[in-house]
C-alpha cells in the first residue's frame, strides 16, 4: 500500500477523538490525579496528554511535545527572575502571551499580575475550549487583574500584538516550529529592542534560541519547584506515566530579550545571565 493510501484509510484524528469524550490522559480511567491548584481554585488544568494523542490533523501536530501544565511555583519563580532582569517598561505596558497555552494554567497565574492583557494560543481545540471555560471561572471569581483571551490556532501563524510583549513557553513544540516563529519575529521586530522578552521553561530547544540572531540571553538556570508542587507532581506523574517527563525539583529555564536585528547569534559577550541571578548546576 502506498503511503498516500495508508493515510486515506486511517480514521481521521477528529473521528478517533469523537469516540472519546476527552483526550487520552485527561480522564480518571487514564490515571488522572488532580493537582492541588485545580482543587483550590475549582478549575480544570490537570492531566498529561502525550504529543501523539494531541493530533487533530493540523500541519504542526507532529511537533507538539505533550500537554502538561506548568507548576505554579515554577511559573511564579520565572516571573520573579523576569522582573529581576529589569523589563524595559512597567508591567502594565506588557502583553503576556502563552504560546501553547493548553488549558490555561499559566494564563490564570499570569492574570494575577496587572499585565495589559493575557493571551493564550493553543493548537488543540479541546484543550482551548476547556481553557476558555477556566478563564471564565477565574474572571467570575474576581481573580483576574488583566483581560484574558484564548486563541485556538497554530502558534506558528500567530502575529505578536503591537506594543511590548512577554512570551511564555513551557516547552510546547519541537525545533522546527520554534525556529519558524523566531525567524518571523526577527523579520518584523527590526531595531525595536526591548519590545519582546521570552520566558522559556523546560528549555529543551535552547540551541534554537542561541542560534537566532537578535536575542540576548538574560538568564539561564534552574527554577525550583516548591516542595508541595514536587510532591503533588510525583504523585500525578507516577499514576499517569504516558510521556517522557519527570517532576524534578527544578526546571531548566532561560529568559531572552530582543536586542535588535544587529545583535549576533551566540551572544556570549552580552550574556548577562550571571548578573541576573542565573544559576547552573
Ligand atoms: C507543555 S503544554 C503547556 C501548557 C501551558 N503553557 C501551561 O503551562 O499550563 C504545551 C502545549 O502546547 C500546545 N502546542 C503544541 N504545538 C503547538 C502549536 N504549534 N501551536 C499552539 N499550541 C501548540 C500543546 O497542545 C500543549 O497544550
């Protein structure tokens, strides 16, 4: 059988999905254990969905890593590191954008800060739908200090809004997607240095950022999980071992800033990660 026929005869991802009411990894029968964050705030962000189970027939499906929500303590630790890197404007001038927003946990946490807006971009429609419901609950409970909006779309086709942006990445996709996104930004941002900061948690594709001219690395190191998050996630992942992800006591992270088109790649001389409290094992 040719590869084309094999593809034609395979049931579409959308049809396979309608047989289940939820993605594999989000149901109790898949071993789901709810994170204390969900229990405390009555939202739905827990679960582990392997990349192969996220497919809905879109071009960049094959580059998706997995769905898993960031540990609240790691997210908050990253925001502290970012503020130590002296963003070039007050926080209310920045739009926060989570590329690969999943069910919106990082967006909810970001909205505890007075950002100009908090946006999320998620490829998988089921995750984006659940995420939008979470945002509505969060808003209704009066917890959001910033307007929030979820877009169901491929991050590779999402244009940055005007003004200053801080983009959050919790290792959402493989190198080809990240490379394409960085090239687009480099082409549009030109000499407007300081208009874009990138917070990269679980920075598996760090080399892609190092190779893209125009960015300066401000921080590179470990951001620790709280003991409570580590204990909760060990329990969660022990019950649901469906992806190559282990809850360590820290995440490898980095922070980058757009420095202008004339900034060279591998900017070792301009690497200010040590000055910014970066630490490395
Ligand atoms: C590790 S999860 C992070 C979830 C969220 N950022 C958080 O911290 O709670 C990565 C997410 O990226 C999404 N994703 C992968 N490739 C994508 C793409 N090309 N465009 C948009 N979202 C994508 C996946 O579906 C998954 O929900």
